[in-house]
C-alpha cells in the first residue's frame, strides 16, 4: 500500500490538472470560465491568474494530504518492526 500510494496520488493530481481540457468540449469548469470572463470584460490576465492560483492551491493541498498519509503509513510500519528505507 505504501509503495503504490505516491503514484496513485500523482495520477489523481494529473487528473485534476487535466480537467481543464474538458472545458473545451463544452462543460464549464475552471478552464472554461476564465475564457468567458475574458470575452465579456476583455481582461485577459486576471481571470487566468485566479484559475492558476486555484489550481496551485488544489495541487498543494493534495500533495500535503499525500505527505500526511505517507507519514502515517511509515509510522505504522516502524511500529510493527517493518523495514523502512534501510534505516
């Protein structure tokens, strides 16, 4: 479980980042909404910056959750006498 968790979370983070591709098919998401704002206000930088910050916050939060889970799994392995990283 501990070895498969980082690749699983990496795939999940990539899925979150790639959801903006769905916006070009017709579903409103974080990638499509800045385009709508840009077409109405002619302000191109601010909506994209907000979307970028939102994606950054989501990815950093998911990375933090992964780090916490890895710590808990590593601690439980040490308590059982398991080998962790050769230490």
